[in-house]
C-alpha cells in the first residue's frame, strides 16, 4: 500500500464534516498525538492517521505495532455533546458498528461484532479499538478514539496458539481496499450512526450483528475463572446478557469479562 499524503486525505474527506486532518509517514502513537491535539483545542472529528505506528497500544496496555502499509492506525478526537455525555461507554461499540457497516454497505462484506466492539471476519479478529478519556479536572475534555484495521495481507500479527486468531480483510475475502477509500467509508458511517447512540435503533443494529448470539461461548473473568454461558443479547445499557447452566440470566459490563470460543474451554 502506497503512502498517503495530507493533500490526498484532505481531498478525500472534503465532503465530510471532519475537523483537522493529520497524516504521517511514521508516528509513535496516533492516540498520543490525539491527546496533544485535543489539549491544543482541535475540534470534534479531528482525524489522525499514519503509514506506520511504532508505539501503539491496545487494551490492558498491550503493544500494538502497525506494519507499514498493511494495517491502518487512526485516531478520532471526539468532543461529546451534552446529550452524548450519558453514553460515553457506547462510543467504543459505536466504532465497531461503523467498521462493520462500512464493510457491509460499501464492500458487501458481512462481519460480526464480538461484544463489545471487536469486528470478526470468519471468526477472526480484523480490528482493534481503544477509546481513552481526557479530563481537565472533573470536566471531560474529549474522547480519544483509536481504531486500527487490518486491511491487507501481512497486517495481522504472527502469534502462534492465539485464542482469537487475527486476520485481514484481504486474507479473508480477497478484496483489497485502498487507504483513502477505507478512511472515508469508516468516517461516513461513524458520522451516520453517531446520532443513534443510546437509542433503540442503536441497540437493535448492535444486536443484529452480535457474534455468538444464541450460541454458547466461554466467559473469562478478570480473575481468570471461566465458564460456558449462552449468549442472549444486548441489554438497554449496552451490557451483555448471558444465560448460565442453571438457566439464570446475567448482565456483564465491558471489562468484567471477555468472550472466547467454546473450543478454548
């Protein structure tokens, strides 16, 4: 994949209501730069991307190194409206839904979302999302929304015996998506779905593509204990509903558990 210039990216996004646009050849972390630009006052929907990321991070401080030209690291600065302040926990799944809708609507690729936000193709992970908060005292300044997408062959990390194998759009479908087309597509769907956040339509869309719905999956708690539950659906607050072996319905918040396939039991 060829490098993208700032002029090309600005032209590609000219029809979308985005803020500032930054495009690097190489960067440590797009999220770290997002924190800097948010503190400097950059507006809502400011977009940051890079050809290569060397010091990215995922959830639980996992290292995320972007291979040049194959996967696409991006950060969006979000300035939540007053109405959105009650739904800050939903911006991470909102991002997963925007990724999924971009694949489905613009490229005819069906994918599922492993609660709360991982996009799966053929049950392989092709994206990573890290939503961080920036505070000024007790006042929320911004959400720093980091999102990575494995577009081309070679972008997925080569990790043996991984519970959730990573893959790419090209490896799973044979479809090659250009960097500019993907950024535009993803942002357009993020902008389209964002007004639905917290509304019944949002949860209906989320549940329609929920991985393992109606199936058993392994629930792994923070302390390492695990058990099989039936995945039932999404609760009105965005928590995951499951049914245990005793027939009891339980609700889980993001961060309390992670889902794994039955085969890893």
